[in-house]
């Protein structure tokens, strides 16, 4: 059946239309071949039908059935569902990509107007040559891109498979050609832009630096080390001499230390071998200067106080002649020290050996205000500063120089202690001091006095105190040993104490004095106003009692020339002169204020001086005026300053007065005050004299002229005993002469002694006729 | 003649043997002085014939110990005028015939 064969052909075609594009042509041919073979096989052209083949009518067979070819991929699933997070539901994915990629080619051509293209064009703009190349590039790139796009598009199937196929082929060929052409052109070009390519990530490098501090310059220079110059010259002999000297010095030092025999070698003084270090001796410069400084100090002082020194030596108040009997006191030096300004002068004592040296004790009389004490030793040669100074815890109340050992000072303290200071030793402490267990007084010690050495040649001194004991202290083997000599028992004051004890009240001694000649005899003044005459040998009984004063007896003193006479002064404003054999005083002087101290003059037995607390000094001469003082002078000018003590210098015509402010004033006695009774003995005179004087006569021929008229008189005195039987042989001449061996112009205290004549006769009298033995 | 020569030799020997360091002038502190003196003695004994090397030894040791710029003069007869830092001068005799002067000045 030919229609059946035709159907086959058509079916064949239809089948081939459903098939792929490229096989369509071939399918045709196979159909024809099969149909032909079919025909060839069955020469009858019999249509073989399968049993299950469709039986169609001819009309139906002729109907044209259009079949289209689409590019739809039949294998794509059309029912893919994806979950959409936006809508939170599963959604059917509609458009499925129908594209099947057969060929891809990645190009590296970029559009010239894109960012990168522009960048590159900018980079290459500097090279003008490359400009046209770029332009070529551009169309090439454009065409390349176009072809790429075309490829992608063209790969999609068109209406007709064949046409599409061919077109695709052609276009692909064209594209390939163009691409090749483009590629051909490109290879030479990309070389240049490759140089300019930035790195992949388009980094920009940027640097930064931290802030740098500006530098500053600073300079410093230390002080250069101090420098000195030094120069010397050295030679062989110089060295040799130095060594010799050194060796000698070592030798001497060795000899001093030990008495070793020094090994003496050939030359004089080679010492033993010693490679030890030897230093040149450097002396203590201060000690060398000390002596020189002292002398210089004295010289300076002398220059400063030159006029005073001249006055001291030479000035005699000429107006004394016109003043009648009265005299004056010429103020000389004033001694004071910083440390003693608050202390009162409590004791003054002249050194027996050195006439210009005197010791002053400082303390306080005020019971409430007791402080420390000072002991200063001054010399007239240096009024500014004491020679020696000692300080003590307790106030010093009294002091005394030893008559032979003039370096020993006995001192009594307010606390009852006594001490001995040794001026030769350079210590600030006393050499010996009493203590509570060695029998010190329980009350202030008011007076101390040295005695003669006892039988063992030990120094000893006495002390009197308010506790009523008079104690003798002996320096035995470097220790002070005490011995109670007497206890001042007040009369009629024995009391009945508890348990039937008999208590005895003791009076308090305030002053005492030993007789110059009669060793055992001494007087004690007490606070009650009594004066006891005592003996060292009788310890519990007094020889005599004088009802002397109404108040405490401040000072009692034997007349240095008259054996029987003593003087006493008291705060009851009176000064009384006694004969110790007579109970009542011979003279009484009322000085209208309390009397601090009284002292006999060493040159005349009739002259004495007293100081009262109003600062006045009174000088009496009984020879001239028995009633009134020859001189009453204000010594201390400051108010509220009481003068406390007075002392005559044994040699010079001066007195020192101490006061409450620690000031010592030195005054010179005017000639009227120094009158010594003239002593002329002629055989014709018979003299009745009730007193005898103590000292023995001596033959004195004064050869040197007197310095002052009123002082020394030429006298030829012969022994009294032979010429004046009225005089006993014991009548002495109180003549102590010191010859002036040196130039009278010399200043006091330097070298030779100053002329001093002290003489007095027994002229003091009271209550009886007395006739002065005048010569 | 011979005897006197011998005596002189003996004297010289004796002096050299029995002479000790004698400080003529110094313003150094005590310890420094002793140290320096001993150093000088050591150096002079070691370089008894050569003053220069002795001086060199002293100077270098002093520089190390006490700071820079020391000067040393050793000799038997010379005169000098120097400027020195205060407390840094030592002038001594040694060995009977040698004089050593050590000072610091920079």
C-alpha cells in the first residue's frame, strides 16, 4: 500500500522532527531507504500491517498534522517547588532555565567605558602611542562582547532547526573568526596595559609617622676642683738633713717614753731599722698660742684700762689735803662676768702669795632662790676675764686661801659641803670634797679658815655652819677627814624631848675668826647675835660669851695688830669693837643700815672698813676720828644692789667690794684713809701705853724713798727693849717691809714687788686713855 | 782614703737600707695618704734603677684608683712649682736619696 509507505515516511519525518536537529536530514534518507527496501523486498508492494497498527481512513491520512519544534528541554522538571523565606511558603518555581550551555569561552576584554576601562585608559593616557591601540581595542572588545552575547543568544534554538543550525554554525564561525581576529589583535596589546595593572585588590599604600618630639639642648658644667700651688726644691743634702732630723725626733720620743737604750750607730742618731710610716710632727697650734695669747690678752687689757692702772699706781688725791680728815675712795676696776650676773658675791679672799690675785665666791643669800655657784679667781692684771673659774652645783658661801700653799682654796657651800680646789690642777672640779657620809654640814657653811698644818703636816681647816657645829677638816691621804670641834649649844635651851631625851638646841654659827697669835683661841659669831670665845681644846664649853648684837653676827674679826681687839658687825646696823677681856664693846657705830661685812686694814690697826647693804662703804680711822667714818662713799650705783663683802688688799692700798649682782669693784683708798700712825721713838719719850702691839720690833732702815708722802716714813727704829723699858720686849713693830728692788715705774705684779709698808701700832683704844705712840 | 770610701759606701748602703719613707708635705686624707705612700715605696723598690718606669707605675695606679690626671715626679735633685687639686698632693722622701712628688691636676 503505498499510502502506508507514505505514512511511514511522514511518520518518519514526524519522528525525525521530534528528533534532534542535526539528524533530521539523515532520517529522511533512512525513511526513503527503508521504504525502498521495503518495496524492494516485496516486489509486490504489499503493505504489511502489524496487528496493532492504527487503521485510519484516507481522509484522515491526508489530513495535515502540524507539528512544531520547540526548543523546550523536555527533561526539565516543571514541578520544582522551593521554599520562599519571604512568603514563608513553598512556591512553584516557574521559570526554569532552558539554557543548555554547549560552549563557553571566558574572555578578558573589558568595556572601555567601565570603571576599569576608564582607569586603564587614564593610566595609558600618558603614552600617546597606545592611544590608537586602545581605540582598536575598543571596537574589538565591543565586537567580542557582541559575539559573546550573540553566542549566548544564538545558542537558543530558533524556529527552524536547520536554519538555526546553519546560522549557528555560521555565526559561530563568524564569531570564531572575529574572535580569532580580535584575539589576533589583542595579544600584542595586552602587554602594555599589563604593566599598569594595579594589584588585584586595589590597595592604596599610605604611610604615617608618629609625632617626633623636638630635640632640646641642655648643658651643664660642674665647678672645677679647687687647686693650689705648691713648690719646693729637693737635693741630696736636703733629703739627708730631713732624715737626720726625723731620726733625731724619733730618738727623743723613744727616750721619753721608755728608757730603752737606743742603738747608736756610726753617725749620731740612727735608730733601729724601721720601714714603718713616720709622719712629721704637727703640733697643736692652739696650745702653743695659749701662753702667748694670755700675755697678749693681758697687754690688751692693760692698754684698755691704762688710765685705771696709772691711777692705781700713782694717783693720789691731792684734794685730800683740803678735805681735812676725810678721804675718798677712787673707783678703779670693775670685775664682772656673764655667768655670775645673777649671783651674789658671797666671799672674797686675796691670795697671800700673789698680791694681785683674788678669789671670789658666788652664790646666793636668798633662801628661796638657790642655784649653782661659781668660783672665779681674778687678777688685777686682767679685769676682763677671770684666770680660773670653777662652777659648782651649790652656791659658794665662803672661801679661804691657804697661807702657805697658795694654790689651795678651801670653799664652803650652801648645801653644807666643803671642798678644796687646787688651782694648779687644770680640772673644773674640786680636788677634795666632803660628802654626806663624810660629815658635811647640814646647813650652809658660812665660813672656812685654814689652820696651820697639824702635826702630821696635813693641811687642815675649820668650818662653821648654821647647824651649830664647828668642824675641823683634815686632808689625810687624799681624803677629807672631819672632826667636830665644838657644838654651839644655845644656853638654856635644853628641852625635854619625847621619851625623856634631853635635846639640846644648837645655835647657828655665822662667822668666826682665829686669833693671829694665840692658836687655840677663836671667836664665833652666831645667828642669835652672840659671840662665843672658844678654844680648840675645850669642845663643849665656851671660854666666854659676848652678848653682842640683836641680830645675826655677820662678821667677826681680830685686829691684826692688837692682840685683844676684835670687831664685829651685824644686820642690826651696828659695828662694834671689843676687847675680848671686856664684856661690853669699846666702840659702837650705828651705820643706819644693815652692815654686810667689816674688815681691818692690814696696814693700820686703827683703820677698818665696813660695807652696808645700801651700797655704801665706810672707812673708819679710829686714830683720827673715833666717832665718824672718814669716808662714806657709794660704791655700787645701781639700786637694789647690796654690797655684800669687802676685803683689803694686803699690800696695795685698794679694797675690793662685792655686791649682789656679781660685780666686784676695786677702789683705791685716798691718802687720808691710809694714814699710818707715825712712829718716832726718841729716848726722851716715855710713853704710857695700855696696849701693846703684837709684832716684834725689827730694825728697819728704810733706804728707798717713799713713793707717796703719806705712806712710808723714814724711820729709824731701834729695838724697843733696850731703849724703852716701858715697853716690854714683846712690843713689836708691826713693820713689814718689802723692799722695792725693781723700778718703781714698773706696773704692779710684774717682776719686782711694789713697795708696801704696813705698819701700825697699837693705837686702837676704847674707853680708856690711849696715847698713840707716835714717832 | 780607702777607709773613708768604705765608710761612705757603708753610709750610703745603710741609708738606703735603713731609711724609711718620710713624708715632707701632704694634704691628702689619712687613708689615701697611706695607700699612696705604700704604692710609691713599692714602685721605687721594684724599679730601683729606672725612675721613669717607677713613675709610670705610680701614675697609672693612681689614675685607676683615684681618678684621672695624676702626675708623678721622682728624682734625686730637682725643684718644682706645681698647681694641684686641693687634698691631692703627696711629697715624700724615700730610700735615703729619692724624692717623690705625686699630685692630681686635670
